[in-house]
C-alpha cells in the first residue's frame, strides 16, 4: 500500500523532535552590586549557545560607567560582543562595584585581559530608549523581560512617550510586545524567622517599585529573597571548576567580589533566568495568581486574587534547591567561546 505524500510528511513531522523557538529576553541588571548578576548573564550566554534563548539587549540600573563596560566584557568573553547595552541616568548606587574593575585589568603588554569595545557607560545609549527600540522591532507578545536589579528602568519605561521607534506610549508598548516580566525582588516567605523582610532591589528605588507593582500591564513572576537564600553557589566550584583556563573572567570576578572566603553565595538572579527560559522544567512551583503591592518602607505584600491576578511568586522545595545548585554549576562553568 502506498502512503500518500501528505501523510508521509505529517508522520515525519510527528516523529521528529520539535525545537522550541529561542526565548527572546531583555536582561536588566544592577551589574556590579552582587556577583550573581554576572553569573546570571553568563548563564544566558551559555544557554544562547544551545539556541534556548536570544538575548536582545542588556540594560543596567547601576549608575556607574564601569557597569556597562563590565557587561560588554562578559558579552565579548562569551562570544556575543555585539549585544546592545543601555545605561540608566540619575540612577541608584553610583559607586563602582567590587568586581566591575575586572573589565579594566591588563596583561603584561598593556592589552586588556578581557577585551571589549565599550570602555564606559558614558558611550552607551540611555536604557529606556534602547528598550523601546528593541521592543518595537519584535513581534507582539514575544519578549520576556528579566529584571535582577532596581526597578528604575522598567518604571521609566512605563512613563515613556511615543518616539521614533514606536507611536505607542510605554504602557501600550509593553502590553503589545512583552509576554512576561520575571523579576528578582521582594520577599514572600519567612526570612530568618521574620515575615517583613525589606529586600535590597526594592528599597533602593521604592517609588519605582511601587509604580511597577501597581501599573505593569503583563503577567509578572517574582523571585523573592527566600529563593536565592536557599540556592547557594558552591565555593568548591569557584576554586576548582574554572581552572581549565589561566584567567577566567567569572572566577576573577567572584574572587574580586568575595570579602569572606570560603563563601557559598546565595544566588538570587540566576533563578529568574532559569524560570524565564525553562518555565516548564519543574525547577520551581508557582504561587496562585494575585497581586503584589509595595509599601512606603519597601515591603512587598502578596494578595491572592479571586480572578484575573497578574502576579505570582516562585516557590521552591528542598529537592528543587538541590537540582538548582547543580544546574547553576553546569551552566556557569561551561567554557567561554572561544577558549584561548
């Protein structure tokens, strides 16, 4: 019996593995304040090499010129030197981060140890303009925003007005182009026996956090302080797993950041990356839908919704925390490309 051609084609399609489209991401970070921002960006690059994610742009909410320079060093080191980078103006934390200076380190001959083109954030575009440009160029409801720093850039995006990139105002542009916002911020479970933890990313720009929580028009997933606190990155990996090359950017950065050693550092920001890219891999549970509010002290409160809630927060079991640590190690220690 001869099988019709259309049935043969259909059978082949059903039996062949389906490759999911890469998740489109804009990564918003306060790069320099904590080392997990750098580790999260490294994870994105290593997953991009698997075609799991497409990094559209990186924006910084840390208002120091070396924050953007360091981001460009990471992008270049991992083989993505042309990723657009945007910077905040008049933002929080204007001091240099403890590991941002790694981007300026030189070899004996005076050349940069970790080459990159962007030497200062003063040479980079303003973050909101870059976000608007990037979103406008993408299909509707196709982009995930990952925020692991302060709320400044995305709050200002809400207030942005039509420009040469789009005739939509900020809220309308977000609603049209953004599929989901995943943010590391707040606290939704007991922290060190307390129930009212004031989380760093929130308290550094409370008005922006309040605005985003109240007005953001798409689904939001919050990764609270409790998630990172219980998914630490092993110090043993830092001292043993990066020695396949003499100078490793991530190891040098971790050592520059760490003031107390050995130190298994809580890794908050990596959870947002993993959930944004692999939401169906059971790394986390999700709370019921509801709404998050931010009070004048910076405390986050979650209220379940009877219907149409837009917010949820990550929940993690002990078993999931163990899986998370292993995933973090494997995704961070993958060699950069190319290794020289």
